[in-house]
């Protein structure tokens, strides 16, 4: 078993096929794919399998890159009976929401820019007015997860008060918010 039969990084980098991959996918990703395929070839060689011809090695490197670039989020069917399923992406978006997000996200937007004043603005204003009108609340804020919502509720309801005595409480005014112990906990102080 002659491990020197595995094409070297330098040899591969100096070929037109690999230069094209670098042009299309960048040097770092291509280099990682080369090294990954080299390791695969070494293992195959140790098992007594022959090294493929150079053209096949190029194909293996490109296939590795394409495998890494393949989207990992895929549509699935929710047959669990749970409508807002965390592991399945929660609620599907309506076509109107998708179209609106697409039209705003294909270019720049006024996320934190006040168009009327011509200067920096707040990202909070985009939903606040509508939410206050719909709910009758004094103010509104959108967060992207339950931990953020719990943190806001605790900040508003427990400010200046003793914290509730829950299993996750770690001190007089400190809280640990986690999701089934899988995610990193959020520590917050209720002042």
C-alpha cells in the first residue's frame, strides 16, 4: 500500500479542473473538499482498493462540494397532530407573508432607517403601530422565540419584586430560561 499514490494537494491545485472549482466555489471550500477526498482515498487504499484516475478524483471533489452546498432544510409533512411544532419549523407562512418577505429581502430595506427623517431609525416601529391598534396595548414588541417573550414578560411583571420560586430559579432575582435542557440557557436578572 503506497499512500503516495493519493494525489497531493499541490498537484490537484495546479490543475485546470480544480482552478475552475476554486473560481466557482472559493479556495477554502475547494481545499476542504480536496483534503476530505484525500482522506477517503487513503482509507480506500488501506482496504486494498485502487486509487481512481485523476478525472474521477476531480469528480469526487466536486461531488463533495455539491453535497456540502445542498440545502439541508427540506419540506416535510407534519403528521404529528401538533400544529405549531417547534422541530418542524412551527407554523407555515402564508403566501402573502412569503411574497412580502421576498420583495423586501431581494435588496436593501429600511429596517433601521427612518425614511421621513432621512436618518437611522428603529427596527421596532415596523410592527408596533399595527400591533397596538389590533390589541389596544400601549406598546408592542416582536421577538423571535419563547425565551425572548418570557424574558420580556418577566422584566415587565417582576421588575422590583421578588422572583417566583421555580425549579429553574438560581437565586433571588436570577432566572434560567431553557428549552427542555437542550438549548443553552438564557440567564436574566430581574432588577
